C-alpha cells in the first residue's frame, strides 16, 4: 500500500489532483485508514496509469470516467482514435511551425517583384557554364540551338506566375537567384540526391502497403530534407505542397509515378504531404 504522498511522488500527479479524482469517483483509494488517509494498492496504481494515458491523449475526465466505469469499453480502439486525433493535431502544428520559421526569417515580407533582365541572364549563363556537353547537345536537339534555349528560358522567367511561384518557394527573388547560382551541375551529386528521393518514395510504397501512417509521416519529413538539399531552399513546405497538388490532379504524373512505385502511390504521397502539414484532404 502507498500513501497519497508516495503516489504523488511516484507519478508526478499532485496530491490535490488525486484527492479530486477520489471526489469525482474516477479513482478511489483501495483503503482509508482510521485517520482518513488514502492508501493505494497495485490495482489502484494500474488504474491510475490508464488514467494518465488518457490524460496524455487529452481525453476529458468525464470520458475517462465513462471508459473506466465500463468493463465492455474497447480501450484499445479508444486509444487508437485518440492517437489519430493527436497525429492530426501534430500535423497541423508541423505546418504552423514551418510558417512561424518563415516569419522569424522575415520571409513573410515576400516581394513579388519580377526578375529583371540582368537577374535572368545571370541564372541562364550560370546554367550554361556548369552544364555538361552532353546536356548541351540535348538542348540543341530540343531547341535548335543554344540561343533559342536562352530566349525560351528568358521568356519563362518573365511570366508572372512563374516568378510568383519561385518567390513563394524561395521566400524572395534574391534567394531564388542565390539558389540558382549555387548549382554546380555535378551529375554525381544530382544522381546521389535523386537516389535519396527514390529511396524515400520506396519508403512511401512500403508505408502504403502496410497501412503505416507513422512511416508515411517520416517519409514526408525525409522528402522535405531531400528537396531542401536538391533545390537549395530553407523550407520545403511550399514546394512539397505544389508537388502534392500535382500528384493529386495531374493524371500523366500519376500514371508515370504509379508505374514506377506501385498503383495508387501518387495520390497516397499527395495525401500524406497534405496530412503532414495539417491540410484537409
């Protein structure tokens, strides 16, 4: 038998709270001494641990009392439901935390000023400098010559929607330019990053096959790190949400990705990204 003070010290629950649990008939002591002191046995402590579980899952006391008082209650199913609710709350917090991080970095002051001619030329010429001869041959085959490629890319950068999207992803025009100029054109580095993304997609496929939501959330987190490294962004949220939107609405992308990683995986990844950032599917 343990006194109320000993139980308080053992569990971290205040004496006042233990007394309140007794008053509302949630947790009765095993015995009262002649002097009126509460004593708790192993059965009482086991019940208290269950109550603590439910409290950690933010189940109201009235519901805990109903559960504890019902011997037919499926406690496992109730715990699974509360776990799911907490996961949804955690996922909403993921999005909020990343938005706050952006604000702290000053990225809420996004400037949607268009890229000027000098900005565009810096990016295009840097791309050509680091580009392999093999890639240049591919460009010539597609565009006719390098000058046509430069003209096409320049026109794309003048598109307001393209500019807005780049700035949304990178936080500012300056950061988008900086990230573009950091590209080395190293094929080995690019291949390594692509392999990491491939492994992440296979993790998604395994999570889908086994209905493992925790693994899917870990895969989204891993994918965010992959994208941050590949695209030189501080926060991959905007980029991943664009990917999620494409995965859920682009039939060609769905067909190609499903073919490589398994039927249904494209929409599964899109939904997992939405869930991770707390966006309703």
